[in-house]
C-alpha cells in the first residue's frame, strides 16, 4: 500500500509534514493550526491515515490534511 499526502507525494516512516487546515482534536484543549510542522510520522495499516506524536499524545491524522515538508 502506498500512503500519499494531499498533493499525491509518497509518504514514508519518519517524514515531516505540514498541516494544510486547522484541525480540532478531541480531548485536546487547543486546535492544531494550519502550517504547523509534525515530525517523525508513522504509517499505519490504512493508506489514508498516519500516526504522530503531539506533545505526550499519540494521534492519528488523515493524509488529506497533510503536505510533505520539503527537505533542506
């Protein structure tokens, strides 16, 4: 299975991504803001979902809200 971001770019374990939309997360007091960088994602069994750590919490995000961060 191939996991792709919102632009169709392939994602891999350990990639860094940007959020393309503000997201409210159940159980968290603050929303995730557009443009926020999330590092070290993990792929799941579902091609449209990835796991990541935000603070001390592990959450699952849909890939349609993510854009792969370009390497420097």
